[in-house]
């Protein structure tokens, strides 16, 4: 995609996003993505040599291979949101082979999906594109609906099918979060022992995070703390929703925070909000990949490109984008994934 096409997609947001200069957390304090990221950052850590190799495998694959950025296709929505809700718009993706084919054709660094999806086609594809096996999910059939993350697969089985990484979700702030933290900390330790990388979906979940008509589940301060907890249990890569506001702690009046979080370390600008998320990933030592969100139809490409620009300029590591890509014909899904990747390949779109 040409620079002019990116500008056209950004529309009246182009100057707002591309000309912004971050006055909160200086870029010089970040561990920024780059071709040498594993050598420069992770080689100092306690990660095993096989884990470093797995991380390098993730970073070396696809159109963004060798850039230090990641484009991952996640398709775990068959459990998280029900198969019908997820695949009815494009029924070919009931077949796991088509999920992996989309990731390959789209030039992704990896495909992330459920234990069942990836195990069903592992011998055909595990040597062609890195697998990220999602080992826990929110089961979405019980009535009334419950919101909990329970284990569906094991780390050992993920390793047996040739996965280079495991993924998991923790609902930080939920009643069940304590159990989830312990479960996934143990799972990630096991994954590292086997030489796999780890990716954590760091989501906040508590009805108390909605106050006076404002939803703070994606506030910079609450998601930032979720990121910090995720890196603490040794997630190598953090998946997080793009922040939409700030002040979750101030509204709920729980936990602890500091005035500088709001008046010095962030601002209302989306890039500054996202940079606070990056800062909570140990200043970028663990890569931050933002999620693409639900498919809304005609505006999907524009929204995905905007999210990519915000993430990249904030110091993030890439996008993990699913529904916007697989809930449309494969050719269109590939084009959307490529549009996002083009943002990260464009050297003119720089750190703010």
C-alpha cells in the first residue's frame, strides 16, 4: 500500500495521528521493535535458548519477517463468541484449514487458534506457519452466561503438535482472576521449559468498571496495570485492546494510582494512551500487540489502519486482528491484513 493510500484511509485523522509528538513518556526510554529485538532485549532475560529460538521464529515469518513487528491472525472466536456468531458471515471458516490458509495467504507471522482447530490440521500446516495454541477460553454455552477462562488444552499437547507459542487469556479484575493467574503462570512456566513463547490476552473484566454510563474496561490505567501483571507472570507478548479513555482507577476509587499517570504520563491523545500501555509492558521489553476488534463492515480497513498507526507510533509491536479479516471473503481478508502490515513496513510512519 502506498503512502498516499494510507493517508486516504486515515482521512481527516491523518495529521492528528501522523504529526503527533509524544510529550509524556519519551521514546528514548522505550525498548522499541526492530530487526535485532531478540538479541537486544530478550537475550538478557531468563528465557531458555529454545524459547529465544521460538520467539525469533515468530518475528522472522511472513511479510513482516525481520522487521521486529508482528501481524498475527487470531481465530478463537468459535469458542469465545460461539461458532455461529463468528463463522455464519463466512461459513468456509468452520473448516480449520481455511483459517490457516488465510493466515498464510495474508502474510501473517503466525496463526493463533484453539487447541481443536490447530490440532486438526497440525501435520499439514505446523511446518508452514508458526502455530500459537490458545489453551483457555470463555465457554459461551452455559445459561445464564458465565464469564470465566477455563483450560481447554495443555501446554504439552501444544508442544506435541509443533506450536512455537501458547496463548491464554486472564480476566484481570474478575472474581476468578486469582485462579486464572495461578493457572496461567504455571502454564507459561511449563511452556518456557519446553522452549515455547507465551502470549497473554490481558483483558479486564468486572461489572464495576462501568460507571455513570462510561465503560472503563479499555481505560489506559486499568489495561496498563493488566499488562504489567501479564508481563510479571512472564508473558513474552501482551495482547491488549486499544485504550479508548483513561481514569478507570479514579472512577472506581479502588486500588492505587498516582496523579502523574493522568497529567504527565498520558494525555487524551490515543497514541499517548497506548504509550502508557507500552510502558507497563516493562517499557516495551514485552511486545504490545493491540487487537483489531469486531467487524463493522465497510469501515474495517480504515479502523484497522488507524489502530496500526496508533500502535506503531506508540511503540507497540503489531496487531492481532481476526474478525475484521475472516468475516469477509478470503481475498478481502488478505487485502485487509496486508494493509495493516503495510503500516509497519512504511518507514515514514515513525515512533512519536
